[in-house]
């Protein structure tokens, strides 16, 4: 039997800032939900719902250890996101290169133009 498709894709899973913060935390180390929930101003149930979305997208792995469930980051699905973003990176690079060229040209032209000079007035004798 083939594995079923995830209920949430990576893009849906990381759309929420809380879930992005959960991924950051779990990137540091494996944690139980009790420890994770201490980092957020929400109930443990709410944190568990966010973890479930991440798990359904394949970004988080649940492992039962004794009476607690520990969560760990599974970064492999993030490769899909990286590949998608890499396509658009070339547009950012082109825009940044054009901006750099524009700024450097403006600075060169501004330094070459003769402009008003500051002339100090002699101090008047009183």
C-alpha cells in the first residue's frame, strides 16, 4: 500500500509564525510538549495542535519515550521550500545588483559635480 499524501504541505505548515518558531526550537534539540509549551503564551493544547500540523507535513517526528511524547525536527521536507525559493533568488540577486550599480553610479556622479562650497566668514571684531 502506498503512503498517503501529507494532510498539510510544507508551505501551509510554515505559514504560521508560531510553527516557524517551533521549528527553530526543535532545530536546537528534541523536546517534550511540556517544555515546548513553556516558550509560548498559549495553552499546551494549542501548542499540540501546531505540532500536529508540523507532524502531518513531515517536518516534526513524534517519539514516545515512557509516558511523554518527544518532538524532533525533520528538516528534509524543507528542501522543497529551498528549491522553490532558489528559483526566485535569481530575481532578488538581479535587483540587488542593479541597486548596487545605481547607488555606485550616483555616488561617482555626485563626487564629480562641482557643488557649493562652504566658506567660513571671518570672525567680526567687536
